[in-house]
């Protein structure tokens, strides 16, 4: 360990994207990539052509990007209002901050709330791993509670106890996902009541990365709660995973703080242009959602026929498959990879992204073959 490096970093393992994130390898071996919750559909050719024209004719690569994001913020606010059935002035650009993916926004929130020993965070596992990873890299304590093993509701008794007992430093931020990844369940009425009951001194971060698939949002309520922040992304339904654009919706005072800790010019000009094109053409891009939801139900119905599988309802673009035997889980994951389907292996289950109809059909056939060979 180099002598000038923080001592606690020696205990960390660098985050490594799932192996299939090596796009060249995945394409060369013709994997069906159902492991990273991306859209299976690329941008339509006409939109790529429009972006190519923008790059050639509008973007000056010798100039810095628009560091204020005002045009993009206004377009996002318009979409947020429209999708939540709010008035056109309910959410404005003052309620929006834009990040290099949601990860940057999460990191900015942690910097703004918990550094210098002022706070710790609460997460309910299993959930999106980056909350804990980013907190630990900043030297911020992570308090973990579990979930109900049947419906994956947060263990609310444990969460309440953790908040009451964690004092040095106190819990300053609670992260929840709506719907949760990897378990695909939305927040329940009991969970929402608990979030509403939290002290205004605690920041509630509600990650709605999969909103376009769940069509369930808390934006309207957030407008009355200054300690709530909603995260969103262009990486899923809007098909821009390669361009890393995320945003959050919050009280203007919270946004002003995020702008203080945001890196200047954090979004490249091309990413800004792509997000604007995606919003302008959202009817085209979001039209694929209905097919994804249909395919999701087909997969759930087909996989539920296997007695060894436990499939929970999903409000996202993926499903969560559990098997009682951990060895069988690992074997199924390996068999699928060997036959050409990549899914995400987690400690207690497999997360399977909904792909195209052809990808899903191949995956079902491969699962059927694996189940036969493995004798579940």
C-alpha cells in the first residue's frame, strides 16, 4: 500500500462491471445480454442520424459543454410533469439537477450530507449496491437491514431500531428503490408510511430508475416534502446507457446544494444532445415498454411452472428468480452462460433482464435444457 493512500482503502475491492460489460467480448461470442437491465433496443436509425448530424454540425469539440444544463433541465421538468399528470409549472428547472449517470448524483448527495463524520446511511439489502460502495469510498458508515424473504418489504422494525440506535454518527440518509433492484418490488403502503414518518433531518432518497416500467412515482408527494429526493436515469427505458445521463427531482434548496458540489461540465455535449433528442422523441422510444411488459409476464408465467423456482411479481424490466439450493443457482447461471445467455448472479438469486422476444425465447429454451440436465 502506498504510504500516502487512506489506510481503509486497502480493505476495499474495486467495483468491476459484470463480465458481460465487456461489449466486444459479448458481441463476439453472440451472448444474449440479459444481465445489466439495459433496454434490448438501440436508438432507432433516424435518431442516430439526427445525433450524427448534431455532432457534425452543431457541437464544437474544442468548446466546453453547457455547464448549467438549463435547456436539458427544462425539458426534463416538462417530461416529469407530463408523466406524473402534474401541471406544467409544478416541477421546473429549479427542481432538477443532472448527473453523469445516477451514480454521480448519489455521490454528490453523500458529499453534501455525510462527510466529515456528520452522518451515516441506511440501506435495505438486497438492493442497488452502489449506495454502499460509494459511501464506503468516501469514508461514510453504512448501516444495513434486511428484507422480508417473501415479498422483499424492508424490515421496518430493524430500520426503525437502526435509526434510533445509530448515533455516532447518526443516520442522515435513507436510500430506497421504487421498484427495488434486484427484487423488482415497489414500495408498500407500510414502507411509504414509514418514510413519511422520518424526521425532516433525514434525507430520503427514492431511486425511480425503473419508473417508466412501473409507472408509479412519488414526484407529486415529493413537492410537499423538502427532505425527499427522487433519482431517475436515461439508461433504461430511454436507451442511453452508453451516454451516462441521470437526473434528480428535489426541492430547489436541495438542488442548490447539489449544484455546489457538482463537478463543472460533468456531462459531455453529446450526452446532453442525446438526452434532449430522447425527450423530444419519447413517444417513439417509450413505445417499446408495452412489449417489454408483455414479455415479462410471459417469462414469469413460463418460469413459474418449475417447482424449484420462486418468481416474485415484477414492476420493472427484469425478474428475480430464486432457487432454494445455492449450488443449483450457481449451476443454472453457469449453464445459461455456456449456452449463450448472460444473467446476473446474486447471492440469493438470478436477476434476468427482459430482452427481445427472440432473446427471451432462447433463454427459456436454455433454462428448460439446464433444468433437465441439472435434475432440480
